C-alpha cells in the first residue's frame, strides 16, 4: 500500500476530512481566493433567491484540494438548504436504481452533490439527462419483454457536479450545467490568510514568517496548506516548544522531504527521470511512467499539474520537456542540443489530462 503524499491535493481519508470541516468557510463572504468564482456565484445565487427559484445546475472543475466540496456546501448554505444536501460520487452510482430513491425524495430546492461526476457510467449519465433538464425520470420497473417504463415527476433541485478532469465529461453532460466554474490554484497571499484562520481555530501559536513558509510550499492548495500546518504543529509539539517559527517549519518539512518550492520526492524523481534518462525530453508520458514504475494516471493527476503551473515542465506535440527552471532547481546543467523525442505508441494525444 502506497503511503499518502503529504503534498497531494487528494483527500487523506475520513478522519482528515472531519478535521477539515471545522476549518472550512460556511458562507461566500468567508471564502478566500477564487474571487471571480465567488463574485459570479454571488450574483447567480442572489438572482435565484430574488426569483424564488432553485439555483441552476453547477459544475465545479479543478485540481483536487481547491475547495469544490466546500463550495458545494457554501452554495447550499447561501440558498438556505444547508441541511438538505445529498452527497454521492460518480463511482458509487453503478446503476439507475442507485439514484432513483435519491432523486424522487428530493424536495424543492434541494442540492444533490456528485463528486467525480466524470466517472458516471453512460447508462446513469443518460438517466440523469431528463432529470436535469425536465425534472423527470423514466424508470424501468420490470425487466425482459414485459418490462414497463414509468415516468416520475421530480421537484426542482440543484445538481452540483465536481470533477478534476472536465475534459472527460461528455459534451451532452457538460452542456446541461447552466453554471460552470473552474477553480485555480491559490496564490501564497491567500494561503497565508487561510492559514492564519486555521491556526486560530486550531489554537496554534505561529509566527507570520512560519505561516508564509508553509503557504509557499503548499502547491497553491488549501487542503495541502492545512495538512502541512498540522504536520508542523505536531513537530513543534514533540521537538520544539510548541510555537511555529521559521526554523521549526524548515526542520519539520525537511523530514517530509518537501523543498522550498513545494516539490517532494516524487516530483523531483519525475524531473530527474525526464532530465537524466531522456536528456530533458521530449518524452511521452507512458515512457516516463514505465521508467519511474508509476502509473500514468498518478503522474498526470498528481505530479504534472503543479510542475506545469510552476514552469518546471512543458508539453509539446512530441512529449514532455523539462525547462531551464527544472535544471536550475535540481542543480543540473541544461544540454545545448535537444534530445530526440521519445514518443509512446499508445499515446496519440500527448495533450490529454
């Protein structure tokens, strides 16, 4: 079993999520960062409330850990239905019957939140189309030649879908969301503000410089920032006087092998494989995955987004290429001549995420 990466934006299990709930904002006014999304959502919510209608269906996309689930619950709170949120996920819905009881029990204005909505199978997705568009479902109650399809009317509800891979959604599904928002990585200033609030709620005594150091290594992700804050708190409690100083942060994150720019051992291994094995690229993702002994999905979902955003990596038609910044960060010299491309036979589209 692979150890959870400290700087992964993926949820770290039920216990961590329960701890995070106490740190999350409840209203739009409490949200930090994502200013354009907050402004657009505020207008849409206010307009729906003035008309006395449920909010249009909402699609939230972006890397894990940026607050898609938080925004879903904030929307429900703003619409006055915080206690009427039904939560499920794409992989958990295997057949139509898995959704039928939920849909028919929704009251006017209720919120149905589907995480990883891109992982719905085709049958369930098509079953959702009339529910989202016309607020009705056609359900087959008997199988075989004598099967009967019954039409059920639904009360108007709001479906909020969250996805880390918007490109995997079908156009038909994507078009049924009236409101679509992309969540970007947070800047260090916003993360410092989030960490100040979290430190206050957790009763952690921390220097401003220490919180900024944590923010700068959090990969632009609030979930990672809060996780690192708890890791450093534990270190300070056991190895120091309990107060978070810059020195304590440096020592604590050194144990976690997280460097000054937020890269961990796997990130550096990815860049070293690209540079040392493929002379900086271009190289296909399947070749890199095989070289590292990792799955393609792991590299595409958990490693590449941050490296691309921070300018350590580029993607071309021939494959992945390391940048000057990657060489400088690893203390290596960039070759004068580019390497020959290493293209994957099984990878016709090198731009897919």
